[in-house]
C-alpha cells in the first residue's frame, strides 16, 4: 500500500471528543481489518504522518506505541514500523471474542454519535452491506 493512498482523505477531527492518537490508531486498525494494510506492510513513518495530518509527532508515536502494545505492529529501530497480524482474534476463547466485540461495538457507537449517527443508522448500514 502506498503512503499517499493510505493518507488520502484522512483528516483528524479535533472536536469529536476522541483523542487524536486514538483516531490515528483506530484508522490504522481499520486499514488492517479491511485488508488495506496486511502483514508485513510498512507503516508511514511518524514524520510522514505528522506532516500529512499536521499533528504533533509525539501524538503519532503514542498511537504507534498503542498498536505495538496490542501486538498489531512491530517497530524496528532504523527500519520503521510494520504490520504484524497473525490472526490473533481467531485464537481467542469465545468469552474474549465476545468481550472484544462488545468493546468494539461500544467504541463504534461512541464514534457514530459524535457524527450525529445512532445505532439504527449503524444497523441499517450493516444490513445493506450484507446484501451487496
């Protein structure tokens, strides 16, 4: 995946109530989930994200640290950060999968509400996606 394609139309929403580092981490996690980023892909450097989004480099670094702590990326000093997906979700026990899905759903609802959307909008969208 090329850097311009990943950063295209990516804007930080300063008034969403979601910390900037979380927005960056969420965006990269979404790119991993939808296959835009796959295992082994090099992430943009902290400086590249900083310049493209106009955010503090420490904020980008915090997002990358969070992703590394979750085991989603691996930083290699001097070489960059790389996507490290090993289908960890597929090996989780059912109780942990349910807990993770609950966490993600609540996060999605919070994000949606900050954009004037509600649970009904989300469910309608999901049902429409399933039929396409």
